[in-house]
C-alpha cells in the first residue's frame, strides 16, 4: 500500500465528508432536551456507535461513550492508510492526546475525583487505548498512575516519574503538568527534525501549541503576586516562537503591560478579562490555526493535521451541546464556548 500523503489525503478527504456541517451542529444545539439530541444524533454518522453505547449506558454516559468510540475508530482508520515515515509523523501528532488524557487523569486525582466525570474527557486517539485510560483512571492517586504508566514503558512515564517527588512535596500540579508537557514537546520536536516538508508542518503545529501554552500559563502566573520573577521562568516551555523574556514580562504583574505590548507586536491579541477567558481564547485560536491546515499542501501532512483538528472540535462541540441539554445552559452561552474554525 502506498504511504505517501497524496494517497492518505485522498482517503482523508472522503472521511472529511462525514463530519457534521455547521448547520447540522446548529440544529443539534437548538434542540430542547437530551432525548431530542440523542434522537437527532441517530441520523448522523454517529448512529452505529450511539446504538452500541445505549445498549450499555444511559444519557450523557452513552453520548460520551459513542463520541469516544467514533473518534477512536476514525483515527484508527486514518492510521491504516499510512506506513513508514508518514505513519511515524501522524503518531507524533496523536501523542498529543496521550498528553491530554494523562493531564485529565492527573487533575482528577489531584482533587480526588474519578469515574464517569473523568472518562467523559478522554480522547482515545494516541497509544493509550480506552481500556488503559480507564485502568489509569481507577488508580487511587498520582503515584499509582505513575507506577502503572511505567509498567507499560510509555514515553510520558519518564517525566511523570521525574516530577512525582516534587509534586508529593508541594502538591504543585501546575508544575508537574508543565514538566510533562515540556518533555512531550521536546520529544516531538526531536522526532520531526529534518528537511521534509511534512515534518516541518508538524514542527510549526507544535510551535503554535507551545506559544499558546506559554501565553495561557503567563496569564495564570499574573495572579501569583508574590512569586519571584526568576521563578516564573521555570514555567516557560521552550521550542516555540515566543521568547522567554517576553513570557517572563507577561507573567510578572509588575511588567505585564510591557509583555502585552511585546505579544501584540508579534500579532497576538488575547481577549478576556480573566485567565479562564484567556484560556478559552487560546483554545479557540489553536483550533482555528490547526483546522485551517486542511487547506494546506495537498501532498503533505497538512490535510491530516487539519482533519484531526476538525474531528476533535466536533467531539468537543457535541460533548458541550449534550451537557447543555442536561444543565439547561442557554444557546448563546454554549456557542461562545464552542470550537468554531
């Protein structure tokens, strides 16, 4: 089977046609109840996975299970088209979701949560299968998660184990998360070295993630009024285009205005009055930049990167809409939270 991206992208474009059109998503958003949402979802490509999920679960739990299964099957199908270096590059991208899932589990363990509310945030697209993610979520604490991950020889086991001692001492989850994230980005940037155009596209995608991660972190650190300026540097993730001195200026409340001028000069204009608002803006910007890659090089990985971003946005939006039906959240509020490319 050919493994070049021209062949892969031709198959991906067929898969793209199965994503829900914006008008269809808007129809789902306008429905009055979760039952109506479930009925409407039965007339979409999610129907088979939803019926299977409803045979085992009810309500939101069934929705989450159906969306997870659909996402996982779609990614596995995409991978089946790739071989050799093409597949290796796609797997570097998919490791992002291993990072995402691990952070979901760590945050839950940090506050003593578990069960369905944790699994509902999983995106089983990386090397950690749904079964393994559930096994990690059942561990009693972060130390047990680290031990279990190490037995599988997973790449992210190393940074988790490295940061575990400090976490057990100070319970600083943010520092642990950043240590693991920094390790992933260093690993991924090493894996995409070279002059290959597709590798360069993945590196640019990673640099985008790193820059926006640093932006969100810097705004959070502004709330730590008593933190020494030198310590703020420890939260910087290298590898992006945003220089470390700009990050520190933005992260320090005494120089935040300087930092804001510096990022605006680089074309970054964060919107929001709180770190949570900034984080929402960051997520939307990352989504927009990644999905636009779908219109990039038709013979490179750009189409795959864009499709995966679209697929992920659809998953997030459908989860959000389902929860809005249960909680009675107004449509305009939900729409502000949705990923809109």
